[in-house]
C-alpha cells in the first residue's frame, strides 16, 4: 500500500495461538514496526526480529495487558529491504511470522 506522500507500507498478518496469546499482527511502515497482540491475561512477551539469514537485529520484552495491546517496537534504525522473521515468545511457546520490507 502507498499513501499520498509516496510512503510505502508493508503489512504482515498472522493469526496464531501462543500460550495465552490469541493473535499477533505485525505492521511495518518504515521505520516503525507496530505489533498488535490479544491476550487473555497480563503477561511478559518477548519479541525478536531476525534477518532471513538468521542474524538477530532486534530484541525487546514487553509487558502486555489482558485484552488488546498495540505498540511500536523500538527499532534503532530503518530496516534495509528484505525478508525478516518476527518471533514472539510467551513462556515456553514460540510463534513466528515473516515480514517483507521494501
């Protein structure tokens, strides 16, 4: 999707079941990566962003509240074009999705 200013937005939607987390949506609009999570309880969730080569480019832990949470990951810089793997950890459960950035 391209807005009126020519800014390109890439979306990746994935519906997952990860422990007590009902779903995870990831939106990338350079340089921000927005995450939406729904959980049936307050809990700590870990997020990792990997290049397709497997190199970790970002790690963050967030405390989410019961219900719907939406927040930006604190990426230090704009991601270069490519495919990235977003990993969410919820205790012993792990879920992943891919995001294409271009």
